[in-house]
């Protein structure tokens, strides 16, 4: 049996068990199933996995389990990561109930970092009144070193889209990148932040 065939067989079993889950089953087993599914969702992308990871019913079931079972933070993180990867890598439709799930968890300690990796992939995010506040707040999410890079990536994407940044936030972004530039310990990061600073400064 090839590795691909074995993986597809495993995914068939995982998704069937999760989608058919009822409350009489063992929560430890459920957590293990979700953990295994999350690991698959961030493995190398494959067209053969698309039927599983673009499945709206699977994502809806994961959110249902989050809402109706007494899951640990770790398992909730795995659900966030799994649905995030499904949206990012496998074009799971960015439905409102998926966005609302991320939005509900964006300020929950320890879960917030994983939400920040994916929430901006949803078009609904850009309709939010406080989107600029949220982007700025990414810098305060632990682990801060990783969140700084995430913040850099988000600002770079905004600049590449030529999106209009309000002046008051433009000043805050410039101040943030100046701090990041000054404390950066390697030239690669310094060059990244310098490039962003130059682009932001030209918008003033």
C-alpha cells in the first residue's frame, strides 16, 4: 500500500468518526481524532486530500463539537488550526459561521495566536470596524516573537494590495516597525522591517 493510499484511508476513518460523533463517546478519543486531523491539515498539500479538507460539513461538525462538548484549550486550538488550514490551503468556503467562530476566540489567551494566523483570510474580517485595532494588537499576542513576524506579514499584504491605511494607524504602524527594526537581531529581519518602514513613510 502506498503512503498516499494509507493516508487517504486514515482520513476516511478520521472524518467519518468525527462527523458521526455523538455525546456518548469518549472525549479523550475525540480529542485524539481532532489532533490527528489537524496534523493532516497542515501536512504537504495534496489534491487527493481536498475532498476531506474542503468539506463544509466537516468544519461545521468541528464547530458544533467545540460548542457542545467540554473540550480542552488544546483541542480547541486544534480545531482553529484545522479549519484555518482548510480555508487557507484547501479553499474551504469562508462562511459566516466559520468567521464568527474565529472572531469569538480572537481574544482568548493561548488560542488567540492561532486565530491570528487565519482570521485575516476571511473577507468578513475586512468589513469589521475595528480591523486596524486588531492588526495592531497582534503585536501583543504571545509568543510575541512569532506574532511580530505575523504582524509584518499582514502589513506587507496590506501594502501589496495598495489598501488605504488611516493616518492615525499609519503613524502607529510606523512606530511599531521602528521598534521592531531597532531590536531585530539579524540583518534579514532588519531589511524586511526597513523595507516596510520606507513603504509606510511614503504613504504619509
